[in-house]
């Protein structure tokens, strides 16, 4: 693998893309698969030291001139909570997609072409790959994970680790769609505190992205992988990022968690609304600490909540509550709103619009498979939508052809 993010390679039959899908990937194929990982690990260990990061030197207060609610274009808080997407012209971008699909299907039928594989219009895309989009959730890693690494009390460290996760949830509310990563696509970046970021798309079907973040001075690392699943509802989509996420500190402490589910409503009619739902659990096995946070706890997911909704007003869908335990004993309550603030008992640990989110900077010397070197993305950055659309379609067709070749010519499963 290009970044050495996996100890095992996916079976060829499960992959739907090869080096041909991304013309710049070929130089990587002659490399021994395990050497880059060994070199990276050795380099990271050499950079470790006991010096601490000066948080005051890297954080930036929220600028007064930025009057947006979350610092994200065309997003505002809905009347009942959640992120409400509003396009500049007043028409939701998702309805533009529906119109495009209907027109393309009609055209293909008239011309006798297949209607199965239709390329979405680049006009609904942002000029980033999904690997780049993943870093949005880590917008406060240089602040809150470093705070956790500096904390000597295990409970306080656990709180700051939870704060890191919650503080980035609102930053994932984006109206435009990112480009789907190509198998083997990578992204390398750094944060102002010296944190290094590595991501790689390790499977196309199912789509799986693996990542590693190395904190400054070897004080912490964040790693895991996410498989993306979604199911359609009559007027929306429910899905999520499924997979383990681990924050590991220098003393061996590990905080494990999984992301909550996400709902997007209003795909056909009504307000286009984004909100988190379900539950997120945190575990620190070394110190016997656990935490559970429920998102949108008043949603009608049970008969009890449904009946009480007739006599009591429900809380906003972005409300959350939970608790922290040592063993079986509750030691703190957790409450807040992922669009406003997070509290442990009565103490606020995070509040929106206080600190400006960190943005990763691309590494100067990146791999040929770097996301920003994709031809379709490069064309969209130059506002050449016609070229971007043709390049996007070309890459998609190559991926489908690659998958077909792998299935026909790749290793066959043994029959028992």
C-alpha cells in the first residue's frame, strides 16, 4: 500500500479499481508493500520528544467579521435544530440532481444507451475528495487532543478526548458533495501544531477509508478506518461511518469510539436538514472509564417516546445528553448541543464560535496518488466544469472496467 496503513491487503476480488483508474498511481506499484510503513514508523519515532505544544501560539479566536453561525457557507440552524442547507438561489442542490438524472435518463433512453451508470453533475460537487472532507471532523484535534495529552488526570483526559469528537461534528455539515475517492487514492497534510495526517482509500466496494494522525512530539496518535453505508428513506437518507476510531496517548492509554449515525431529510420536499442521531460510546479500558451520549434523545424511536410527544414538547434534534462512568458508577453527566456547546456537569468544555477551526495544509512532497492531483478535481478547481465532467466520467468508467477485469482475471475463491 502507498502509505502502509494496513497490515493486510484486501482480496483483489473485493476491489473495484486498479492503478489504471488513476493514471498517476503506476509509479507506486514497484515498491515493496511493507517498506514505506517501516520507514514512516521509524521517522515518527525519531521525531518524538518530551517538549509540549504551545496552544496559545496556534489557536485563533473566532474572527468578528465572520457573522455566519458555523463558519460554513449556505448552512444555518433549523427551527427544530440540525443544520439546514440553503442554496444561494433558494433552490436545494439535491433537486438539481433529480432534474439532471431525469434529463440524462431520458436522453440515454432516446439514444438507446444504458441508464444504469449515470454520472452525477460536477455542479453539485465541491472541489475536494472525500478523503479531504474526512479531515473536517478533526478540525479541533490540534487543540483538544493536545489538551488531553497534557492532562495528568485520566478523567480529565477522557473529557478532552470526548470534547474533540463533539467539537468537530458541526464542521461536517456541508451542502456540496465531495468526489468519491479512487482505490489507492491518498491525502497527506499537516496541522499548525506539527500533527501529520495520512489517509488512503483501501477499498472501493465497499467504500473504506483508513487514516492515521500523528500528534506533535509523539504525544498522541489517532487512527482507524471507516466503511460508509447508507439506506434511503422516502424523503431522505440515513447512514454513517462504521468502524473503529482510536486516540492513543504516549503512556499507552487508548480512547476508543465509533461515530453516530447521520440523517439527511428533505431530499424531495421540505427543508434540507442534516443531523446526527443514535448513540456514541467512548471507552478507556486502561482506566476503566466509559461514556455514552445519545443524540436527539426525544426522537420517536420507541412507543414511550412516541406517546410522550403528544403531551410534552420535544427538544431540538441537535440536543444530546449522556453520562460518564468509572466502572458501574456514574461520575459525571454530559449535556449540550453539537451546534452550540458541550458540558460536563455544569462546566462548559466547548462552545461554538470561540475558536476558529484548524485547516490542514497539504504536504509539499506528496505521493503521485494525492487527491488534489486528480484530473477531474483539478479541472473543477479551474472552474472548467465541462472538462471536470468528462474527466469524472472517464475515471468512473475505468473503475468499472477495472472491477470487471479483476473479477474475470483475478484470483478465484476456492470451492469447498
